[in-house]
């Protein structure tokens, strides 16, 4: 059994992605070394997000993506757009909806109702 969970996201521009994901998640930049930046929830208990600088661009749809659970999907999607996300589509299924988005480097994530 794992002691804790860290999600790692490959990215080209560490500064851009650090600024976006700290703003998107309300996480803080804990530090880093070399091509790595660690982002953590200020209260602990949530998975850490590790940004890993890589030289290659994203080429296909992510097999794993983040779902951000929020009280107001539309308001949060608009806030995320204001800090650099791109809205792709609204999905209506199973009696509720969510918004599919891209971060500044094209990584997919969803904003879903909590």
C-alpha cells in the first residue's frame, strides 16, 4: 500500500505551469530541484502535484487527468480561464454537467460539481 500519492505532470514551461496550477488549485509552491517543482495543498491531506520539466511537447490526449470538484462549475471555469485555461466543452450526462478544459500547455482537466 502506498504511503501517499503524488501526481506528476510533464510540462515545458515550469514557471508558467507553476503559476497556473498554484492558482487553479490554491496550492503553494513548496520548492523544487532541477526540473521538478512540488506543489502542495496548504492544509495537507491532498495529493501533491509534481511538475516535471521535459523537452517534448504534449502530443495526444492525456490518459490521466485531474477533476477539480467545485460548488459552482461555471464560476470556477470562468476563473480558470482568467488565469490561462482554455474551455473545450460542456458535457451534460447523468443529470449533471461538467466543463472540460486545457491548462496553458494543453493538458486536459475537468471542472465538476462537488
